[in-house]
C-alpha cells in the first residue's frame, strides 16, 4: 500500500510518498518520494493576515503538482494538512475551497492540538519511560508536549515560531505565556527532563553536531552550534553549511526557541528523531486503513 502526506507549513510545504511493506507482526515504512518546496506563507499572513495573490497562484500550482505525483505513484490514500499560517489567514478557507473546486483536493486546516496528536504518532516509538518534553518549532507556532512513564500528560500550542520571530511578529506576552506554561507544568513537577526536538531547524543543528537520529546532544552543544552559525553571514550559511536560503535565515530564531524552552524546563539534553508532521499523518493513514481492513498481514 502507498500513502502520501502533505504538510502545509508557514515556512515550507512538504510532500512525501511512502510504501508500507508488510511483514507480520509489524509494518515497515519506506520513503519513495520527498519534496520540500520553500513557499513561505507565513511571510504574508503574519504581516497582512492574508495570503497574497502571488502566493495563492504558486500554491495552486504546487497542489496540482502534488496531485499529479499522487496519481503517478498510484497512491492508495493521502492527506493534506495546513497549520498556523493557513489557519490564521483571513482568506485561508477561501483558498482551500478554490483548491477543492479546481483540483478536487481536500485540505484539512488543523489546530495546534490536532497537529500535536499527529506528531505524537511519529515520535512515540522513540520514547522510553523517562520524562520528556517534546518541542516542535514550526514557522508560525511551537507545540509543546509533556510525556511521563510512556504517556502524554500535557500539550499546548503557542504563537511563537521561526518565521514569526524572524519578521518580528511575536509579542512578549506570547513568550511569557510559553515560559509560564513550562515552569508550571514541567519544571515544578518533573525533574531530569529529556527534550525531544522536531522541525527542520533542530534537524539541521543535529546534522551539524554529526549525530544520528535517536542520539542526544547537550544544551551546551546546541548553544555552541547556534553561536557558530550566528557568526556566519546568510551567504556563508548557504555555501559553507549547505543550507537552503529559507533555512539560513530562520535557524537562529528557531534555535533560540529550543534553547529557551530547554532552559525553562532545566532540560540538559535533547534528542532528535528526525520525524515530523508528515510522518504522523502517514501513521494516521496507516492506522485508518488497517482499521478499515485495507491492509492485511
């Protein structure tokens, strides 16, 4: 069975096709195609509260391209999900309806809680029985999830994200709310918390630290890498560190979010499983089809 997921974020739009290889008692997910397109919807929305006409035109072309890929790969089931930029834009619903009329594609605009639920499906296999604080930093928002003894205890979404911070659309009260939540729900109740980071920026930091998925790096190492990157120009980050242009400008704002949350929670290390929303969507599709007996072992 082939499954496809589209993550419509604030900084980029990700597309993945995966085939499910069946071998009882478990399933193996093998990536067939991955496309990341740097369409920064958050730039429009966090500035004007609307998606511009030029971004709308590119967005529809991109959705048409992804639809063609879904058809060419003969995908059995798929799901398109949009996060903070789309849900905050005045014309987001209008664009969703236009895409459905033209292409027959249903785009689900999901809230922070639903986004956290999907990501939970992707990271849960990496967690043990310790105390974990999952930090997912996107372009427009940060989702925090607290786990203890293998169970999710608390979850909350905050309007603090890499693009929002880069373009100075974050407010002190947003940071204060996030700090207050971490101190009340994490720091005051749980000790020896291990952070779990998801998002393209922490994955890049992890890559620069020369670590493999599932390993950990210290808070000190995250800070050192941030300082190293911060000392470079955007051009140097692109050519010397092989960053995409839309990664090179947001990595420092994103790093600051991870660092602050870790400091507030007194977390001294972070693991990066290198999964995200798209992986959670794929897991959701797998579970749905398994329940409907479209997948057999």
